[in-house]
């Protein structure tokens, strides 16, 4: 199973970006998919997650009301819709997935840079 994150780039403060994370490979039954981020010089932090079957979502306080984590069941893809971006959102965003068999997978990150 491979996870591929994409959609990062340079955006001005107040703008929007949508990141994608697609799971591919052998049959993969996701239980939960998660977005993390790591800013320069800082530790990795949780951003948002979605439990696949129920659609239950959780968000870090610092993104509530600005980010959402929709999914496409048919494509085994999760998105991170980021609105009202701030310079402090600048980071490498990575996705991770847990399968129904408790396997965990990590994808390479995509860089988001928010200019002031």
C-alpha cells in the first residue's frame, strides 16, 4: 500500500489549497486516515483525521473552522481542504492511514508555504 500526498504549493495568507492523499496498491480497507504537519524546527503535529466508515472527523484546535477533511470512498482518497490560510500554517503536510487490520502506512509529505 502506498500513500501519495499532493497539492502543496505557495499561497498568500487568506488563500486556500486542497491537498490530496491517495492510497494505492493491493486491496486496502482503510479504518482511519490522518493528516499531520511539521513546520521547520518544530515537531510533527496532528491536523485532522477521519474514520472511514462513520465519517467521524477530528480537528486540531488551530484548524477548526478553517480546514476540512473530506474523503472519496471509491478512490480511497482523503483530502485536506485548507481555507483562510495563515503564515503559521506553513509546513510539510503528510498523510497516514490505518487499515481495518491495524496496519499503518505513511506517505511522503507535500510542502505548503503561506506568504504574508
